[in-house]
């Protein structure tokens, strides 16, 4: 009996060949064209901009073996290298700049700096508050932009970052770098002229830490998480120095402790002048944001650990998941003395804050403990979601219990002025 020859389509042949020999690499490239295995030189993102120009495509596309595919197979197997970029209208360009700045992160950074200005007992003004917020936001936008410019090949490999502006070619790397340079100069310059040089220096240092050391360490060491937490703790210090506060104690300053009323006497309570620039205050403000970021990021990184592993990032959630959860729990516990004790002890809040803050602390620690004990994505997601409301609630409680803040009189609910004694002269309106 003669064997019957059946013509098998080329696509089916390629599929069978790849299935029969799993070790044989697939010649078709399914990843983004940015995902080059070889480490590209940093300058390639700036001086290779001819890649962004559209090139005409004529004729059938060759397959992996050099054969011409018909129209059906070409539409199913061929991978388009790029699509033509859209015209950058002012509105679209503003949206791209907003995405380069990582809008959610930049807004959070600006709000933490403004919270420190509001909590500070030192005198300030509305122009200083607004200049601090805008200058801090510009510094954050610059750092985030430089971070995205450097991580284009790796962002292209992760599903959560594949839609970023440079990766999807909505803007060229050179254009994005120009935006990063402009905001990186405008932010510290605004802080220098409208606030003070110390705040401007902190803003410039934060750009260098995030876009330089943190971005470099993400593929080198798990220490990058600690560096990133330092970056997150600097904006509250910028808000403190914007009001004229010092970061380190001087010869004329001392660590004044505000003890609870039941363990202190009237003579031992520091004066308002002594509490105005207490060196414990910036330490407390820094620790709040520094420790908060570990449960927040460790929970989030565990949820996207496959993407981090695919891009080659060295994260605890990949290399040691149990230590990842342990670090999250450790800093969730550290937030209790850093806020409920150190805040009222430095004179920023009253001791009533130590009691009201126990409720969010208990919920946050419970989620971090279950993540440490049981692990899994369900517990990691719970830690991450709790971190989203935990920080604004904590900052709101600090504002409510700010020392010297009389909310009843501020809202117009205070008692009326006492009637002057009989015979006393009345004040004219």
C-alpha cells in the first residue's frame, strides 16, 4: 500500500517542530523589540533615534525558515515591529508628561511634604506651602522620568509596565530626557528661590538617589528596597526644612521630651519655643514614610513577582519570599513606636494621638502578621490594600491631634468671649 502524502501548512509544521523538541529555541520573536537580551549602552537611548521613523513595508514577510507565508499565516504569526506614532497635540503631550511623572506617586510625594509643613509648629505662609508642593512634585517627576528612560528594555518585558509612554513609543527617549532635565532643574531652582537652599538640596539629592542608586541596584542587590524607602522618607524632611526647621541638633538646641501629663509636672513641660525646632520631630516624620513603604511595597512586589523575575530584578519577593514577609511585619510593628510614641514625645501631636492611632495600627499589623504566617497572594493583596488607606488616616490623625491646634475655635465652635466686669471700659468695634 503506497503512503499518502499530505501537505501540511508551514505554521503547523513549525508548531510540531517546536513541540517535538522543547529544547530547540523558537525562532519567532514574540517579545517586544525593546527586550534585547544584551545590555544596551545607556547612550543608545539618546543617539539612536532613527529607529522612531516609520519605514515602508512592502512584499510578503519571510518566516523563521525563509519561506514566504501567505496572507492568513502572515497575519497570525508575523509580529509587527511598531505602529506609527500619533501626533503629539498639547493635550496628548500633557498626558504623556503626566504618565512619565508617575502621577499617583508624585501626588503622594507632594502630599507628604505638605503634611510636614502643616504639622510643623514653626511659622510658615501659603506661598511657602505651595512652592514646597510644586517644587517637590517637579523633583519627583524628574526622578520618575529618568527611571523610565533607563528601564525601557526591562519595562517592555513586564505586563504592568509595558504600556508606559517610552515603551509604547508615544514619545522618544530624547524627548523624555529633555522633560526630565527641565523638571530636574526647575524643581530645585524653585525650592532654592522660594523656600530655602536646604530644601532644594534635599530635592536634588532625592533625584540622584532614585534615578541613580535605586535604579542601578534594582538589578544588582535586594538592598534597593531600603534605598527606595530612604527616597520616600525625604519628602517629609523637605516639608520640615521648608518651614525653617533643622535636621540635626545644634549647640543651641536640645532634645526636649514632652511626657504625658500623669508622669510630668508643670515645671517640666517644655515651652512652645523649645518645641518649635525639636530635632526629634524630623526623625519621627522620616520614620513614618520610611517604615510604611516596606509593607506597602513588599505586598505589591509579591503580587507581581513573576514580572520582576522576568525582567531580572533582584527583589526579596523572588529570592526569599519568607524574608520579604518578615521585613513587612517588622516595619509594620516599628510604625507603632515611631508614630504613637515618638510623635507626641517630640511635641508634634498630643498624647491623645497615641490612643487613637492604635486602631489603624492594629489592623495594619494584623494583615502583615497573616502575610508572614500564611503567605500567599491573598494575604499580600490585603497588606497592600490596607497600606493605601493606612497612611492618609495616620496623617489625618496627626493633623487632628496637632499640639496647640484648637479645632473648636478654628471651626467657630468655641465659647463666646466673657462679659467684661461691671465698670470696665468696653472695647470699640
